[in-house]
C-alpha cells in the first residue's frame, strides 16, 4: 500500500460502513465498547452535520491511502480547562494499523485545523493504556501535558494523557 498519497476526504452519506467497521470490539476497547446501530446512525448524522458547518467548527474525514479507505479522523470544538480548543480522535481499521497512517493523518489534521480553524490548540486524550494512540500523538508532534481525568463516553470517567498541538 502506498501511504505517501494519504488523503483526508470529508465525511459523506456513503461512509456509514466505516462506522460499522469501527464499532467492532477490537476498535472500541478504549472507547467504552461497541454501540448499538441506532447510536451509530446518530453518530453518522452528527458527523454529516459537523462536516456541513463552517470549516472552523471542525470536520470529520475518511482517511484514504492508496486506493482505499483505511479509517477516520476528526476534530471538533470543545472547552478544556476554561480554554476554547479543538479535540481530535481517529480510528484506523485493524488490517491497516502499524503502518504510520494514524500519525500521518493526525499531522494532516493539525495542518487543516491550522489553516481553517479559529482556535490555538488541538488536544488528543488517549487512555493511559492505549500505547498505540499515545505513540500516534508523539509521532504527530503533540506535546504531552500530563495525565487528566476525562469523561468519555458520557458518564464514564477514566485517566488519560492530555496531548496538545499548537496550531499556527
């Protein structure tokens, strides 16, 4: 697979299949487990709505490498420790993991948010035990600020690492 041609393609109506694939237990282990199909439909509608808003509000992207889709990445607005920031998250399908695609996509999101965004910082909050996502943050150029308590999904608190990238 040629990873030099990685592209971020805005989320579209036909991308629901990616949510189904990312809902597998191996993909949701650090996110509270699989969701119902109804929840996935709600998520799909939120992704479509976010990507239809002005670019500074955030975006959801399908990650394309070579000739196929390999996962998703997004950034969205939030308030963190009294600061208006962006948060990011990603998911690479199991058969494409370990190839540097998530770090490459994270660097591309940093550039996109820098160009189109209106906030100074982009944060990622991987759980302490998620070595791969913490490595993605490091490889993408985020700076580790330390551990924080984080609520995700709603009602479930866990300790995570707070990684931050400064947007140009």
